[in-house]
C-alpha cells in the first residue's frame, strides 16, 4: 500500500520565497568562493543603538526576576515612552493605555492588522511600487490585492482621481508608506489630509507605515497629525531605522482604542510579549536627544548618500535629489532592456549587490535601489568597482 504524499497548504502556491531570502543565499555562496561581495541591498542599519540603550538592556538582563513572560500589550514603561515619542517629535497626543500597541516589528503588524480587519475575499489597496510584504501577507491570508499606482511624475504620491474611480465596495484596508520605500518620496501633509478624507468617505482603514521619518528628513510628519485620523487610520512606527535597532524587533501601532483592542485580540493569540530587558531598553532609547538623531539619522546618511549618488551617476541612472530615507532610488537608462541585465552585471562583475526595482511591483521595473546601510569606505569601494566595469 502506497503512502499518501504530504503536500503543503495551498496558500504557499500564492507566494514565493522573499527575494532577499533567496538572493542572499546566492551572495553567501559567492562570498564562500572568495568573491567578497559588497551588499548595498538591504536596509539594515549598521550603526549601534545609543549607549544608554545597551546599558539598560544589560542592567535588566542581570536581574534574576526579569526573565518571565511579559504582558502582550507591553510594559507601562514602554507604552509611556512610545506616547512620549509621538508627543515630542510629532505633536500627537496618544493615550499609552488604550491607543498604542507595541509590535515585534512592522511585519508582525501587517499580519495582525490584516487578520483583525480583512475577511478572505475582501480587497486590500496596495501601492505599486511598494513593500512586498503588503502583497505577500495579504495573499497568504486570502485577501484580494488591488494595486494603486505611484508614479515618479507625481512625487510617488497616490493619484486620488484614479482611486475615486475604482470600485471600492469590497476594500477594507489601504496600505500607505511615507516617507516612501522604495522610492524615497517625501511625506506630505496634503497627502495625509486627502488620505484621511478618502478613508472616512469610503469606510476604509488606512494603515500608514512610518519608519523612515527621521532618516535624512528634517520634517517629522505623521498621518495622526490630521484631525480625525485616529477614527479611520492606523500608523506603524519602528525603532529599526530611527534608533539603529533592526535586530531588536521593536515597533508600534497607534490608533483609536477600538482598533487597538481588535488588533490586540489577534496579537494575544499569537505571541506572548517581548523580553522585559528589550522593552525597558527601548523605552530608554526613546529618550535619545536631537544631537543623537542628527548625527546618526541625518549627517551619517548624508555622507553615505553622496557616494550612492555617484554610483547612480556612474550607472547612468537618474534620481530625485530631494528623496529621503535610507535608500537611493534611481531610473535606469533607456538603453538597458531589463533592470536585471544591470543588477546582475553589477553583482557578478563589480561584486556589488544592489536591488532591482521590479521586486516592489511593475512600476519599479525600470529602477534600482541602493541601500545606505554600509560604511562610507564600503560604498566608496563599491563605487570604484562599478566605475571599473562601466569603463571597460
């Protein structure tokens, strides 16, 4: 009698392995062969958190009573620090007891919010180009993806005339991300105001993913600054980029108490809270002063950005010098047929890993993205390698 074969869930056929998960295996193999690949692909800050953040983690870790399960909603210290962060930098008042929920990063938030608001078959508005996880997790959870276009000519802002012409009757969520990743499009107060109006009139929850507002940006904008936004909007924020803590996995969502309770109902059935030491250290990190943020979030990235711009120039790419965030997004020359013709040549001949824009959607097919999360010397070395192959 033959054994019945074991098959994976059908939902796995709807998604592929995350591009960077797959590509980094190839890069690791190239490094194992002695190729010494310089990675300018992933947005993982390479600088440390503030010293007091690390000290607080060590202090709590030495406490023998600090290692038990923590409340899913997070410690009062962390929620209070998150509310203080929003008041200090964005001028937004949040009740730390009812309007904030700590997250283990934004990916977890995407999962929890989708589970809380979207039934299988409901529609979700996803930007094109946009963060691939908005699409992949929505598909896994049975939602129907409806893309809305972002275009360079519009500063990568939503086209509200196009949105209003869509059939929105089954749309439950709209994902937005400003300052935008991957394009570096700036957050705009006008865009946030129009998003709030759009959400209210159409009964849609807008989720604004906002982890980049400190990177190369002097202006701190949040969709929650718009009057009435809490009624129909959720905002994610993260310590990964702004506080050099990507591996710590600390983020938040903020909204009205009802939305937070619905999301908590999902979250509390999936995870059991973050280690107390990480929570209290994160609360300490939120105290970082203006000088710390200027040095790490603006000045360091500005120096790196100058080399990234030279790489774009060497590749013949065009880019908006006003874009912000920890990436540089550029359009490839018309003479290049396919973006991977360029990125694969750069990888295998110059030994530099940069990101092809098609992974973010069809509107990214003529673009490349360069990460600023590498030391200046490495970016400068990447520039020299690229110049060598271009000048052959």
